[in-house]
C-alpha cells in the first residue's frame, strides 16, 4: 500500500508520470495496487542485475548514481508494462521515471518504522 501511495504521489507531483483520468476512487486504488505489485515483481526479477551493477561500480558515488539510474529504469519498465496492459499508468520518459522513482523511494523511506522508535 505504501508503494501504491508513492505511485499516486508521483503522479501528482511529477510531470510525465500519468495516472488515467476519470477513474472512480476504487478503480484508482486498484490500479495503483496492481502497478505496485508489478513494480515489486520487476524489482525482484532485477536482483541479479542490481548485484552486477553494485559489483561493477567500485567508488561509492558511482555505485549510488548507478543504483538511482537502475531504479529509474525499472520504474520506467514497470510503467511501460502497465501501460501496455491497459492499467492506466504511464511515464513519458527517463527524467519523469527518475523523479517518480525518487518520490516512491522517499515515501517508502519516510513511512519505514525508525529503529530508534522500535524500543
């Protein structure tokens, strides 16, 4: 659900990340949950690619930039699959995918329970 909220927020904040207009609220939530599930599947399938990129990039700044670019590419692929499946979610290029993936990442990070509050 957190990823679905991040996807919705990205569609509201980032030009080029589009959620189909005219959907009733239930259909919008359903679309966001299905796209979030699709994103999780694409992300899980890319574990090997993530490890290869991490091993290939030795200096930390290069590894971070590569990880951010890979996240954007996975976000873009997910949106292309969702759009092809007629789910009503699309991304209009790499820059919107980059910004959208950062919004989803930030929402996930902000909603993750803090270790300091766990005790």
